[in-house]
């Protein structure tokens, strides 16, 4: 079983701490077995978490058992990271352990030197400070998370959920990740970026909004050659009114939303079928395989073949 160790430091942000615990503890394999064993580790027996004090059941020595270590964020006044923590993270990295940070946890990971020469992210409000303290890191404040393979970083709050679901998906495929996402009442993918793959999905409209039926129709008909006029006719609005209201409720344009719906469908087919790329291009609603490859690479950041190798689920 894959072991995930969540590191609880002094002044840990409780939301950042709870996110990986909830996500990985809830993840189940298709046969119902737990996919992960979760350990809460700390340098001290008790940890000041601001509004409360928590008692960690495991010490830093248990990090050696972990396949993945999660470093949640800490409050700005938390003070320097204990040397023992930095040494334990470096030792785990040398052994090949995957290490991911949530929000300001990037500062802890940066202090180890493990992010030197890599691209990383953190909460946008702290990105400038991270870049100033660690100029050897390429800090990108505009993405939800960055995946460098062994080392991953995420932006603040909900982006930690995105990162955890991304790791579940890499470990066990999209079907398991989708079940976990539903338990968290989260979309499996939100628009965001990472070093090797950019995961995109159409921005969701608020539940019950006037756009919700239209978005469902667009998603169901993404394989059709829809124009802005077709979508506007379905919505019984002028193209201009539709574009304005669509942007107000989703933050993007109808056609861009449609492109992302098609790419997401293609991602699912690449992960779950052995269909050829040309066939998937047609199933996802692209006019030609060439157009599909160009759009997919523009949105996802890599080719369909490379994406399939990285994300094809077990048995697909």
C-alpha cells in the first residue's frame, strides 16, 4: 500500500494539514480497498496549530516509510524550519520519495534546496517573497500547481485539493481519482498549470445558475461542430448577450469553454481506452487529427501520446 506522510510543523495551517489527510484517507481502489495509508508526522509530540494544539502520533523517523510526503503550509510567523526537519526531507528525497507542498509549504521545501533550479508555485500573495528569498527557484504565481516529477508544489487553499487529486490520478488512474473528487465535492480537474502537464477543465458555473443547463448541453454535444450562433440559439439569446453572461458566470467565453470540454473528453479517452489518436480526435469533436493535436498541446502542454503514457489508468 502507498504510504503518505503528512508533516505537521509548528503553526501549521489547519486547512492545508486536513486536505491531504481527507483526500488520501478517502481514496478507495475499485475493489473497495484503501489506496493509501496516511501517517501524521511531526518533530515534536505536540504541535501548535494556532487555534488548537494537536498531538502527532508519529515522529520524523516515520518519514522513511513514506512513498509520498506532504508538507502543508505554516503561518508567516512560524519561525525557521528545524534542522531536523530539513535533514529528514533531504534524506527522503535522496531515497526517491515523492515530496509535495501545499501553499506556503513551498517555503519549507525551498529551504531544503530541493527546489533549486526547478519551477514552483505557492499562494499568489506569497509568491514574490518566495522568489526574493530563493532566486534559484523559478516561481510561477499564475498556476494551481507545478509537477516536476519527484517534487510538486501547489498554490493556496483549494489548489491543495487539486494537487492531491492530481497525485491520486497519477497513482491510480482517472476513475479512482474521479470517485475521490466526488467525495470531496470537487471537480476532478480545474484549469491550472504544471511543469510537465497542464490540466484543464471548463470553469464551472455556480450550481443552479441560468447557464447550468446550457453547459450540460454543450458538454453532451461537444462532438458536434458548434458555432457561437448555435450556442446562442440554444440559450435563446443574442450572441453578444450570451458572451457577456457566459463570461460573467464562468470567467471565459463559450467557444473557449467548448474547446476545454473537448480536450477534457479527449483526456478521458486517452486515459481509459486504446483508441487511436485519430479516432479520439473525432470522438472529442475536433475537425481533424491535426487540429486536435495542435489544440491539445496548446491547452495541456504536451502531445496526446505523451499524455497517454503518463496518465493511462491500470488495465486501459
